[in-house]
C-alpha cells in the first residue's frame, strides 16, 4: 500500500526534527515547509494526502493558508498550534480545517487525529451514507435512526442536526457551521437554541441515562459525534 504523504508546515526546527522520524516510523512520507508560501507551493506541486499546519508562520497567518487552500483543494488539514484561544480554533475550523491539536502535544493523539482526518476524507469522497455505533444505526441515505432495529423517532430538524454530525463523524463541527447548515445564516448566533436541540437529541439516542455520550461537546467551539 502506498504511504500517505503528509505536508508538515512549521517554522520551528525542533518540531520538524521531531515530527519527521515520528511520522516516518508510522508509515508516512513527509514533506516539509517552513512558511505559508512554501506550503501553498508544495500543496500544489507535491499532492500531499494531508497537511499538518502551524498557524504562527513567519510570512502569513496559517488561517490565510487554509483560506487559500480551500479555494482549490479539499486536502485534509489538521492545525497544530500553540494558539489555544477558542476564537483562533473556531476561525480555523470555519475556514475549512478538519481538526486541531494544541502544542505541546502527545504524538499518540496527533497520529489519531491524522488517521481520523484521512478516514473522513475517504468517506467524504464516497459520501457517508451510514454511521454505526454498536446497535445504533444512523442511516443518512434512508433518513432513519434505529437501535437494535427499532426506529428512534426524530423531528426533521433533529435528524438534520444529527446528519451533519454523522457526515463529519469524529470531526469538530462548529456552532456556526451547524446553525448555518440546519437553520440558515440568520441563526448563526442562536447558541441556546442549538443547545436545546443537542440535549433533546442526546436524550433520544441514549438507551439508559449512564450511556456514553455519542455527541461530545467541544467547549465554546461546537460538537463532535464519536461513534
């Protein structure tokens, strides 16, 4: 099987020195870039399968790199950054990043995020039709949700909300992305409305009160469906 090619965009030499052997040992082919201009050129000419992107670059903000890439590429982007403010994370995700990892980071978590982003890209290429978690089946194509074959009754908006999370399973979907997709641009600030619907959805998906939450909260940012 051909190794996945990862473009690492970071101007810190120690990060590059650490990541190249770690990613290589995990089976990735590594391309390095130390600024935004190099990153955009490498993305255009070397066809990476995934990009690991620092936001604090010497020539441009990493968010500008994301915005430029998303005008012509769907390559998965995982942000790797010391910026831990919610606003920075939300902006990166809203621009089209697939996930983020805070510095300092654990290599195990980073590898898991890369695998998830690559898996999601593969699913998206064929459009996710169904998500299964134990005996719970979310069938987007059939517009149904069942547990052990028994239908779970959802309102149209509840299903639409669940469907956007299921299509992006294991990825963070921001409040703005959800509200715009499900209720329209006029409702991007209706966070309390969204919380009510998420609460209703969680109640309906649970078999018993102590079940693990399938819909996880990313505080201040959005939600993630983790089957």
